[in-house]
C-alpha cells in the first residue's frame, strides 16, 4: 500500500457503521486502491459516474498487476481473477476514453506551462432598469439663478443603463478595459434630476453615461504593474472617480446610494465625466498613495463648443451667460474653454489612505487644477469604519476655493455621513441611510440644500439585485423658497 494513502479509519466521512465499510477497508488495505480525497474525505454519498468508477477500477487493476508481477507480493485469491477479468472487459471503453482524456489534459498542461499565460478577453456586463417618481411641496421649484424648473406635478419615468466591458490581459497582471455603454435620457429621466440638476441630486447612474439613448465608448484605458505593489493606468477615456475617493459603503450607484452627491465628494471633482489622463495606485503596507491627472474633453483640440466632462455645479459658478461682468474685471468668462490634453479644464488629485485593517480606512485628499482657465483648490477627507459585522459608519468632508467665478472667489464646503448595515436579513444584502450638504456657499442662494437617502439592496441571487430607494431634498438649489422634494425609485440590476 502506498505510504501516502490514508487508512479508512482516518477518512472524516466514513464510519464503521456504514454498510460498505468492510469492503472499502479491504480495497484500501489489501489492494491499495480506492483512496480518499486529500481533504481527507471519501465522498461516498455523492453520485458516481462511469468514468469515475473506471478511474477507480483502473487504479485497483494497476495495484493488482504490480502485485502479480512481484515475486514477493501477496498473490490475489484465485477465485477473484474471473471477476477482475469481467470488470476489466466491461469497462474497457471507459478506460480507453479516460486515458485519451488524460493524454489531452497532459498536452494542454504542457502548452500552458510553456506559454505561462495565454492572452484572453473576458466579457462582463451590467444592465440596470429603474422606475422613478416623486413630487415637491409648494407651488414651484427654482434653481440658483431664479429660473423656474417645475410648477406642476411630474410623471413617473422608467430609465435604463447598459454597460459591456471587454477585459483583456496580456501578462496576467495587466488590464486593457474597453467599455461600451448606453443609457436613457440623462438627468431628465428622473424626478430629482429635473427638480435639482445643479447640486448633485440627480441619480448618479442616469448621468453616467449621459448618452441619451446613443451607444458610445464609456472607458478605454490600460493598467499595468511596473512594480509589485504599483499600478499605473493610462487612457484616452477615463473617469476621475474610478481611482480616488472610494468607499466601501457609498461609492457605486448600482450597488448602494444613487444620489450623485452621496456617491463622491461633490466639490472634489469638477472634472467627473469623459476625460483623458493617467493614474497611479501604490500600496505601501498600511498606506496607499493614489494620484491622477485628467483633462476634460481632451480628444477635441478646438474651441467654440460646450466642453464635456465637467460637473453640474461648474455651470453655476461659470455660466455661459455672465450676469455680473464687473466681478470678472477685464477677463471675460468663457465656459467653452480650450481643449486638448493640457487644455484649460483639467484636474490633478492626490490621495493618501491609511488602512490598518479591512474594517477601517482614512483617506486624505487634495484636488487642484483649472476649470475654464480658472484655478481651484480643494481638500477632502474620507473615512469608513466597520464597528460590527452588521454595522458600519462612513463620512466625507471637503472644503476649497474656486477662483474668479461669477460670484468672485468663492469658498465651497461639502459634507456627508451615514450608516450602513451589511448582510441585513440576508447574506450579501446591504442597507444604508445617509445625509449630506453638497454645496455650502454663502454667496450662492439664501439657504443650504440638504440631501437624504435610504436604500435596501436585496440580492435575489448572485446576478440579480433589487433596490428600493427613497430620496428627500430640502431647500433645493440653496433656495429657501423651494419646498421639500421627495422621490422614490426601484432599481433592478442584472450582472453577468
């Protein structure tokens, strides 16, 4: 018997009271075959295929042939030989097929060992459907400039987003990502996006992508590792929020919160749409250093057209129509701006993360750059802590200055905080509630907008999730005259 074969008494799932215990012990101890699995277990309760039986029989026959060929081996009983011969003849076809499969596997294994890694492309996707509706108190809703956004009830809507990712690796540690995506009517396909389009109340997944039914390129970048713990990403179509300001409980609108201003630090990302640039992620023990550079609308070198890729609040700070030219001195305000990789609208961000365990993370952030050739500087902090297996806290804060806006130089502040309940009622589910003020600015409006959201993400299985969500917005657009806005959404996500 092989020295590596466990005796039957050491198999975890075989008991002396089992009806086949003696037969199994005889096969293992007398003939040295029908071994258990390495765990160690025998798996006697599961179904057996003819190929599996043939493999076991082949092992027994090999042991018997070895004994018969050995002059010192214990001979097999003479009356057992006819039975063994019948078994060998009965399963001859299966044994031949099994040997062929083994030979094929050995050839494939040798090829893989020679090549080490084969270039492959994997397709993954996400389909999101959502039904949204809501209403507001009062007679009308106005924006920060006093423009009337709505003065009557809004109808419920159905919206969608589809994203297909082609993920290709050439070395096993790199990634070439190509995303093709489409969606419905952008910010206009949900109530919160119509009633408060400026300060991040829109459903995040409705403006990412802002495709209005068109199929387009959603991501195109290449990530590689020049060093063991250093990742570098570069591409002509990236998103700044993919690389910094992550949070385990408030970061992905298909999974947790939907409100744009609760998903990321709102004022930290004046460039949050299609852009070109590069990013790094360097892990140094408990610390991580992340940095990025992104230029909005870098694929278009010209001027004279509205610039894509900027956040909605930049249109309030730098409107196309200047209402107060005197505040700008001799420098005219131009929201169209220069384009190209080093154009007049770009963002650089640095983030340092301290994560001593997977239950705690503290991130310090800085963003700087230009918006329509006007300078901005913002500092932020992002914290998450899992107190118990079922309760986690998270928060963000930001403060910064945007220069030479229509309101002169303005200091903006932002905060959000919430609590999450992982695995609530079911493994893999998550619920959360959060509140935040996306744009605190004494120069803009006569109040401060506050956003609230509660959700429960329930997984039907590993590929389908249903999430009811409630949004509440008070003093929308920093306007005290605006009544409370309440919306409800049911989001369904299919992953494959």
